[in-house]
């Protein structure tokens, strides 16, 4: 009955509406947020421990950094050119006059060139940015593992493993593009896992991750894309949002990859070819050809026009699933590779068994394991089966994944140590890693021969005690775990210290001690290429070029030593007299000299700090310049000297332009010899 307006009794209040029942999607999102946010506060010691890790990493990466001289003079010359000319800087030209680029995109050169502009040309100014990238990569990996596990100890362990991986120490103290490549790819992994934390912010983090992959492409072209399957599958599988939204988010990330990696390519391809340097490594002056040919699918098939050595795996080491464990590669990165595989399987099984398949799918630990596991699997499989140019130092791209899986996996086993499966997996990991380290250390018998026995004894004893940890007091069990970690890290750490204490020069650096057919030694060049002998004496390179022991010859800031003309894999080392002759009247010429091959030209350019034309690019096989173009430059008085020798030797296709130019110069101009180097004065006319 309707209440009368005269009735003083108040009407009964309406019942409040019942809140809607949360959908399965809402419950999944809330659960994911609790998993990502529900981390306890870090103990007070963690900040000091992190600062200590980063400080020690910095010392390891910069101590004695200048001993490597120009390191890879091929890139150092391009850095010098970029510090002198903004045009050379933008295109990544080998010389300030802009005759030809290096055979990579220029992004890795830019931080070094800016450092040289700020600090002046020296070994330190070139290599310091690389070391800082290494410290940054360790910090990023620590943060990534820390957020995924909620454990500062897991992040610290992952950081220690990465910092002491021998090939990481090598590359973060060297001027190849791999240092920046690894930093950017690790940043992309961090951004992708951050995208899983809060669905409403997923797009911005995925776009950042995609942009970092795009920048990695501008560092080392298609190798950057090896991590894309890991990033895409981790988000597509573990995100707590509907499948359709996941696909839209991934498309946004892909757009960021294309924009960040494509803008420079578009500029170069649209720029008039006559107004920019020749694209080094290509036969048609096209960066797209370089990307998909010499630096792309040619690396997989071995069909690399203009390359040197044999294709199909014959000139770059045996291909196969066990390549990462071969004598040329294992000492660089494979110390904990089996451990990473064991821990990946065990940690995934334990995580999903404990949380259930549905809840475990959106777990941050699951996402982290999927990402790093796919990163490791795809990259290792590609390196193992690629038939084209392969160098052992490429495996630095595996180091973040190995380190993250070790840190995350051991944390999972420790948190579930009451499980018989976790205990067994931990014991197997420690025992196998110690035995494998014993084998690897045995390949360099003259290097700390006592260490292999300490590693295997302590490691196997720790593995046995791990099986009995329930019978031990808590402190004793923790001490056993620490001893196990020390045992498995002792071998790679010793190699890392030896790597940091050894100067590295040339195009194919190698981590670890020298001697014998060791993993990462100098008895042979990585990938089957000839290199330095075990005692540091010269080895023969393709084409007959001869290497020298590290540190002999020119040092930054002074052209002293016996002098050497350089070759395919090593830079030239001019004497003071030769340097002075080349620099004489330099302002009257665009190029003070020309030499066949980039490494032959690099040392002269670094010594004089004047442009030296590298005919034919790195291998001497690029058709730049043509004979007619070179003759016109000589007629116009653009080039002063031609330096004999150099070149790349065995050629797989490519241009014969450099041979034509050399023959024409030898037939046309009189020669003279200065400190063992043959010169032709192109300004004196024909003989």
C-alpha cells in the first residue's frame, strides 16, 4: 500500500544493490596484481649488496682498460671519423670523408663517438662507454629477476653470474656492437615483464620494449630479432587479459619495433646514393641488401656474397646441436648452460604444480622462466646451426638468459626445498655443473691446475649434502648452499679475471686463458678461423695476413713499434716516420691515403687522425670505389698516397674492384718503401 503523505512513519529504505559478481577475467587480473605487487620489503642489506655488485662489476670492466689499445681498430676508426664529422657519425662511415660505412648500422658507434668528442681520442674514451653498458646490463638484469621473484638474493645471484661470464667480460671491455646489443635486449625483457604487472599500463611498457628491440636492430640488424619470440610468447601466454587485447598490445609493440628500427633505414634508403657513403658489406649500395644478405639470411645459409672463408660451416667451425659445448665456444659462455636448462625445467614444473596450471600461467615467475627460456633456446639453436660467419663472442647474447635462469631457478628450488623434487634438482644441478667445470678447466691445464680439483671436490660434496639438508641445522644448510654456488661460479669467475687481465685486439677477440686447444683460448680463431697461437705468436689469417701478439705495435696517442701493414683481421700499425709522412700536407687532400680493406686503413687513420679511404670495405670485396671513380679522384688530387698490401684474401663472390685498383696503381705510379710498408705517391703523376 502506498504511504500517505500525512503518515509520519518513514518509509523503509531500499535495499542496497548487490555488487556484481566478478568475472573470471577480473579475478585473474586481481590475482596477477597480487602476485606482482605482493613482494615483501627488501632487507636493509640488499641496497648495500647491490651497490657492491655494481661497484665490483665496474672495477672488473674498467681495470686496465687502456691496455687493449684500439681494440677492434675497424670500429675505432669509424668512431674517430664520427667524432670528427657529423655526417660520418650519422651514417657510421669508416672515414670522416665518408667513402664507405662499416658493415653494421651505426647506433653502437654513437656513444663511443660522443665520448671521444667529449674526452678526446684515446683507448679509454672509446672503451669506457662499453664498460658502463656492462654495468647497466647487470643492474637491469638484477632488477628484472628481483621483480619477478620478489627476492633480492635471486637478483643478486643473476647479476653475479652475468658479470662473471667470461664472454661478457670480454665484450664489455671491447668496442664491438655486442655490448649495446645485449643492454638493449635486456632492457626489452625488463619492459615486457613490467607490462605483465599492471594490465592498464601494459601498452606503454610493451611499446618501450618494442622500441628497445628496434634500437637493437640499429645496433646489429637481424640478430636483435632473435629475442622477439621470447618476448611475444611470454606476454601472449602469461598476460592476465583477454586474448584479443593481448594481440592488440603485441601489435602496438611490433609497431614500435618498426618505427624505432626503421626510421634510420628509411632515411638511408631515401637519401641520394651519390650524396652519402657507400653501404659497407653490400654489393649494391643498399642497406636492405646488407640486412637480409651478408648480415642476415646469409649468416644462416653460408651464402654471403663478398664474405671470406668457406660457407656451409666449413670456414667457421662445425655446426650442430653441440656447437655451444665445442672447444671454441664452451669456455666463453657454456659453464652454466646445462644448469640453466635443468633449472628451467625444474622451476617451471615446481611453479605450475604448486600454483596450478590456471593460476600459474599468470605467475611472474612463470612469465620470467618462459621469456628467458625461449631467449636461450632460440638464440643457442640459431648459433648452433648457422652455416655462415660465426664467432664465439656472439654468444654474449646468451649470457643474460643463462644468468636469469640460474638466479630464478635456484630461488625456486630454495623456496621449495622441502620438496623432494626440488632437493634432487638442486643436487643434480650442482653436481653436473661442478663436473662440467672440471672438464672445461682441464682444457687449459697450465691455467690454475689446482682450481679444477677444488671445484669438483667442493661441488660434489655440496651436492651430496644438499640431498641431506633436512638433517642439517638451518645455518649449516645455508652454508652448504653458499658453498655450492661458489663451486659452480669459481671456474667462470677465474676465466673472467684472466680475460680482464689480458689485452685484446683484432676482429676476433676471445675470452679466457691462452694455451692449447682451450675453450676461448688463442690457439685457433673462434669459429674455426686461424688466429693466435697459444703463446701469443702470430697466426696466419685468410689471405696470408699475419697477426701479432696483443699490445705489440702502435698504442693510442703514439705511433711506435716495428710497424705493420695490417690485414683482414688486424689493424695496421704505422711507425712514427710513416705517420709523419702520411700526415704531411694533409689539409691539401680529402684522403691522406687509400688502402685495400678497412683494417689496413684503420691504423693509419687512427695514427694520423686524418681520413684514409678503405677500398672495398672490411673484406676488400665491396665495389667501392670503382676503378673509374678512383682514377677520377686521383686526377682531381683528392688522394695523396696509396698503401700497398692489405686486402681480404679468399673471396666468396663480391667485387674484384680492389684488385683492379691495386694493379692500376702498381702499373702507373712509382713505389717507395718506408719502414717496410710500400707506398705510392698519387700526386706525382705516372712513372
